[in-house]
C-alpha cells in the first residue's frame, strides 16, 4: 500500500444567503414499483449497468447481495462472497462490470461483479481495516472511493489491484458520496467535515464550505455540482470555482438523501423523511413530484426517461418515468 499526500490543500468558499423557492406537489410522470425477492434485504444504492439494466446493493442483517432488475421488472440477486460485507455504493466500472464498496464484514474492501454474476474482491493486507463508502469510475479509468477509517479518498487501479490513499485535510471528515465533476476532477461530500471536497487525478485536494452534513453529490447538466444535506433539510449547489448556494426544502424533516441528474435537465432527489421523490431546477425551484412508500433512499438514472429509486424499508424498487 502506498500513502500519497496531496501537494496542495486549502479551505475556502462562498456561502450566499439561502433563497426560499416555490414548492408544490404534482403527479407528472408515471410510477411503478417492483418487489425484490429476498425479504428484508434493504436495497440501498442503484446505478445503470453497462448491460442497460439497473444494479443495486442489498445490505441488511444476514443479507449481503448485489441485485439486478431489467426493464420488465425481472430481478436477479447474487450473493457477495464475503459474509456481512453490507455492500453500500455501486457504480458502473471501466471494464464492463459493476464495482461496489464493502464497508463491513472481514475483510472489508472493494467488490467487482460481472453482468453474469461472477465476483472478484479487492482488499488490503490481513488485519488492515478498510471502510469504503461512495465509489465512482474516474476519468483516468481507475475506481475512486471515499474511505472513512483513513479519512481519505482512495484510488483502486483495476488492472493491478493497487490501492492509493490521499488524506483529507479536515480531521474526521467522514467522506460519503463521490462523483466526477465537469472539470474531470473528483468531488466528494464530507458528512462530518461539513465541506465539499475536490481532488484531481494527481491527488491535489481542495475543500469548500461550510455546509452542513452533506451526504450525496452529483454533477448537474448546468455545469455545477449538487449535493444533499439530510439533517439540514437543504439541497446545495456548488460551482467548479467553489461558489455555494443552498436551497431550503419547504417540507420539514424531508431528509434529502440521494441525488441524480434527470433526463429533463433538472436534478432529482429522494426525501427519506417524507417519502417523496422531488425535483429541483437549475435555478433552485423545487417540486415534490411523487409519493414513494417505504423509505426512498438511492436514486439512479436509467434508460430513456426513467429514474429508479430504492424503497429501502419495503423491499422494493420504484421506476419513475419522467413526463415528456
């Protein structure tokens, strides 16, 4: 294992006064829900696979699986070799496979599953703990992930299995979601650090803030990055230059969790606290679109005009087709 420190780090940013925006509830689009066969499996995160199907993680006591659902609602489930690994985040890889994080079990690590259900797992030396969370394929073809135990951003080279770690300047930042920005850098949410971080593929890191408990982050079609603040009841926007704007949600205790760019030029996010699917336009106008039972958690963009949402507490997956 090689430990690399970034050659540059700083903490700066601008936090404008939040703006209250219009909100309403509408039934645009269509919703359909599908049962996941394994009872109590707690589907969490979901992403579009290279095969055109949606792939998702299942993490619950006694359940560590990767699931797949096709456009007809047919589900296949694959048991992760490491017991109690509690797979968390999942992303389409550079090699036609799906890659996911395993923050629990022993050993913890990064998993890979092919579209026909064959697994490979990557970890560190025995007795060396690894607690990965968010994961994304970087512009360099490597897997980049957030790592809580080392308070770092990790990089895994899929061809060699080599890990590299880049220390986050803010102590105990608890990094969560990670995504590729419009500038081809990796952007990540520091849940306890109360900042948004940026790291380029050379390991140079910058932090922006303050924000409050950011969890998930995604690049928008407007050239900005958007993030959720579940315990601050806001959705935030940050420009590639670090300009931050936060948009309060009008429904109390909405707990926004995951966020994704939709097919209509807007950002879509789950409200775990209210059980709603919501939309925010590039200028910050929020609409609560659809009631989704069972704790909507992860959200991913599918083929065409579809969005897929995990219903963590009801053992289901919802497919929402955006109107238009």
